[in-house]
């Protein structure tokens, strides 16, 4: 089955979302592996979705994201089933990875999907719930937990007491 | 479950899913609820940090999850405010072939360098107002979230500016922080790592008996080395944004003249770097 050509720009959001969502704390993937995996999932997700005109309309975009999410979940389940293969690890931090990216990577998959669909995919809440195939209420639960967890990971909570100067850790250098 | 409705509304506000009327009424509540304001600021900072971390374009306002194509020209407004590079390379479904050719051309490093050089030649004043506005908003968000309350958690708490300089390390060494950060009349409360425009920034918290709290956000930026100081009112505060020596600065404080007073005391002029006080 031939896949119609799509504009690069039409898929850039999905590619960006994909690159963020496939990174998981329990799995070590190199940059190349991430790119290959995302490209493969996008290729599979596009089958039958992209119109001949090459322009993905909003509805099609929702379907495309939804298929991508399904395919990635299937991939993640398979990796977990074959735990010793496919590079599933103990979640050691990736060298040089930024704190924000690492904190997102540490979120459970369903929370990560919900958060990234909104923040990176640019979907409204109702659309994102549709992409994930869940109710709006379930979606808000996931989004709420994701944001709360991320605040903790990023140390952005505001109610902690300040530490004394001499006991405080040194500022970490960001590369 | 008691917080369910406000939480949903807060998510909707942060993710720009409210209609203009709903947005306006939420903002009225926001102005009366300090805790809610902080939560909104934190989530907005999270969103911007995530987009910056994964190189995603920003998003603008859309009402109630309608089926408008994304990103639309209107929805590019946030990326315009937050990231000049994202704005330049923002991908829209409606881009035509000619525009695409220009975009591809501008992606080449040599072309980008040429554009920057032409820009510096034609506009010696430095960065345009859009990045400075984004910097100002980042500084204002950080100040609202962390500087206005004494209960905020700090990465560095204390009043010794020399210790702060040592603790910050090489990322901020060239900024000569401790020497000018605490001019006469201002004391150091501490500092906190916060999400900046593109990466990690440091928010230095100062206070003055006469002027109250002040936040100075500093972020190493790939920006013009120097730009004029732009002072503007922002959400009931005054914020000054500018760049010096490749660092982006956003000085935020209550609208009582404190920002202007600190700039003058520290020695920041439109094109100058503070004289370092050996004290």
C-alpha cells in the first residue's frame, strides 16, 4: 500500500511529541534510536490517514496522534514483556540530559502522554482525551498528577522552608 | 474532590482552553487569590520549560477545544513571546512553498550568521523588543512565583554575596555576580534556579528596607551581547529587560520605583556594565 506524501511541516508537531513521549525512565535509547523509533511509528500511524492532498486537517491530525499513541503503547508493552531485550534498564539518568527532559521522562507513560499532548501537541483538553481514548475526567486526573509530580521533580514547590546557606547544595551546572 | 472544579479551570486557563469571557473572569479570581496565581505561574513555567527542552513551538489561545487547525497564526503568539528562534522557524500548516524555501535557507548556519550580522549592523541597539518582552515575562513569572513570598524555597539562602558567586559556578562566572548584585541599600535574600527562556536561569532575590523585594533573573542566552534597557509595567509590577555580555537580564519588582532605583544603584546604564565595587 502506498503512503501519500505529506508536507514535512504537517508532521513536525507529531515528530516533536513523539520524540518527547518515547523517552522513558526505564528504557535507554540513544538519539539515533529515538529518531528511528519515532520515524517508524509515524510511518505506521500515517497509513491510511494522510489524504492525497498532503494536508492533514485537524480531524486527521487527532487520528494520527491517536494512532501514534496506540502504536507506541503497543511497542512499550512489547518491550516490557521482553524485558531483557530491547534495552530496558534500571532508569539510569542519561548523561547531559536536561533536568526538565529527565523529569518528563520519569513520568508514567499515561501521565506523560496527557501532558505532552497538551503542551507539545497543542491539543485542547477534550481533543487530547479523545486522542487517548479516555473520558475528560480521567484526562484531568492524569494531567493533574503529571503536573504535581513534575513540580516535585523540578523542585518548584513553593512551600518548603529555605535551607541555611552553608548546608545548601551547590548549583548544578547545566551543559 | 473539593478542589476539582478550580483545578480543572486552572488547567484550562494555563493551557489556553478557555473562551475570552471565561478567561477574563478567571483572571479576576486570579488577581484576588495569591495561591492560585502562584500555581498558574508554576504551571506556565513548566509548560515553557517543557517546550524549550523538546524544541516544540509554543501555543496560543484557543477556546474550548474547537477544531481550529494548529498551529494557527494566532496560536503562534506564545512562541513569539517566548522564543525568537521558534518564532522564526515556527511551522504552520498554511506555509507555502516560497515561504518553505526561505525557511530552509534560514536554517543554514551561514545564512543565520549573515542575518545576525546584518541585523547588528542595521540595528546597533541590539535585540528587538519581542525577545526582551519574552525575557520580561519570564522574569515577572519567576518573581511572582518565588520572590514575593518569604516562604519560597531557595537553592541558596543567606546574605553573603561572595558565597553566592562561588556557588554559582562557571555558568555564571562571567557575569561577575556578587560584585554588583548587592549595591548599597540592598541585601541579598538568596537565589533559586528557575526555568528561563531557553534553559536554566538563576533568580537572585534582593530586598531593600525602602523598596521591598526585587528579583533579578539572569540567563546565559545566545543573544546580542548588549541591548538597551527596556522598562515596562507588567501585571502590576515593573520589569526591566536587557542583555549584557550575552546574558539576558530581567529585573522585576513592585511598581514603586524599586527596579529603576536598583538599576541606578547597581550601575546599569543603557549600554554599560556596572563598575565593580571592590567592597
